[in-house]
């Protein structure tokens, strides 16, 4: 047990260091996305399938906020948003982006698997491209269930990024500098680090989102589902072919 905890901590530090080095690129990518109102409208339309954003001032937690895109987008709709990320550099980028885009979103450095919030704190949790980076996904789902209010909804966007890494090992990508979805080109050492981290994750060895749906009942959720075509609907031509984005949603009774 002690060795498992030590290995998990080492992996978390490795993940934190990696995303810290990518934070400036990530901020630029998310700013491109904020400036694209068509994509923003499609995100909002998708959120509205699972939680009514027309309600007044929902308390929303954006887990793995990165540069703060979801938190800023939802704050602009009048909701109280808190974004958390394990990486201090990402939180700095999120605060910078929020300032530039006149957002009151609140950001904190925090571990997604160990939240510093009381039970029943949030009306909704949103998260994007996070669960594939977590050493213990079931633990995270249990923790997210804990902080949701009764009737609260979890909306988790993710993809089978292990498939993407395996493909890119033989087919290096060349993303556009102004794409609102993919990241800026990586140096070879960063690409290697990304691949090693990704393939070390349990999520990269699973059939997702089938695996996620099998976990949710033991975490407390009794109402849940998935949409395998979320990426095509929201990101359209920017959705990755080898790892298309899906959404897993779950409601706390």
C-alpha cells in the first residue's frame, strides 16, 4: 500500500511538472477558443442538455480547469464558477485569462482526487480532458459525487488519448498555430514525456467511456449516460480522429 501511494505521488508530480511547462501554450489555445463564439455557443448548448443554465447563479466547479475556459465561459452567463487545477502555472494562466476577459471566476490550486470542499457544495461539476490524467479515476468520481448537491450533475468531457498517443508515435501531428482545440507543436522531449505519462495511466488501457459507466454506480451515481459524438457536435473538424471526444454525465439523486 505504501509503495502504491509513493508511486501515485511521483506520478502526480510528474504530471504537474509536465503541464506546468505547457501552461503558456495552453493559455493561448484556450484564448483562441474563447474568441470563437460559435464554439462557445455549441459548448453552452451541450451543457444545457444536462443542466439548465437558465437557472439563476448556479454554483459550478470546473475540475482540471487548465487555463480556465469553462469557468470563464460559464461565469459570463452569470453563474458562480470555481476552477481548480493541480498545476500552479495553469492557475496563473487561468487568472491571467480571466482578467483579460473580464471574468469573476475564482481559481484555486487543488488535487482533483482530494477536494477541499464540504459535502453537497455544487450544483454542477464540469471537467474536460482530465480523467485520462488521473492515477485513480474511481477515487475522483467518488470525490466528485461527494461535493455535488442532491440533484447536482457531473459533466465530464474526455477521450481515449492512449489511442491518440499510439497513433502519433508513427504519425507526428502538425497542428495549426491558431487552432482552438489542439495544442502548439511540442518538442521531441515533451512529446515523449506526454506519451509516457499517457500510456502509464489506467484510463489509457480501458475501453472508454464504457469503463467510466461501469464505475459510476459504485461511486454513488444511479442515473448516468454517455454521448460518443460530443466532439463532432462541438469541435466539428477540430475533433481528433484517433481520439474523438465523448461526454459522460451523471446525476446525484
